[in-house]
């Protein structure tokens, strides 16, 4: 069994502390990336801040139990990717102007649908194109990782990133 533990502090006094938006993005990218490997479990350090010191701000929940954006991103990941049966290499193709900066994954869900996630490793503006050759999967839904709300994507799907 392969287990990985991860976490990013939001402490402003602890290099390399990150802001809450970055913590949420890193959590989602970590969960999706590890889902495509042989890692069996990802353990997030910590569920809730304890603030025993200025460094202990790793939580998905703040000290007062209010959720951070990372908590919402984790919830969205579990709804969208949690039921996945495994990676689906070749089920979708991805392109952008700088393919070396693109990380993209597709996972097969029960019933045959796909869960797809893609992001750029840099902050340069770009356009992402996703192609899914299966005609039955033509209806693409974009899911907001913060709210979990879905909205139909225009097709063929191309989105500035």
C-alpha cells in the first residue's frame, strides 16, 4: 500500500506559506495527480487548524471550524472524481500553446462518463482545447471547484486558462 501525506500552511510567518486560494488549488491538483498513480491514500495534514503556534495553519477548516476554500475544493473533488473507476488514458486529448506547462487527467466514472481535470503549471495566459472522441460524451459540464456548481460548456470545448 502506498500512502502520501501532504499539506500547505497558510501561515504568513512560515515560509513557504501560501494564501488560501493557493492552498485550495494545490490540494485539488494533488488529489487529481495522485488519483492517476498507484497511491492508495492521500492524507491531508490537518483537517482543522490548531494554532498551537504560528506554523500550524494547514487545516481545511480554520480554528473556529469555518471552512477554507480547500475544504470546498476537496468536497468538489470527492463528488466529481471520488466514484472514478480509474484513469482513462486516451479517452480525451488536450492541447494548448505551451504543452510542456499543461497537466491533464481523465478518469472513467461508473456508467462510462469521464471526469476531466486540467491546469497550467505557469501563469501565462493560454487557451485549453479538450477533445473527447466518444460521441456519447459530447455534453461537457464545467464544474466550479469552489461551489461544486456545474454549467454546460460550449462545444467544442475550448477555454482560456
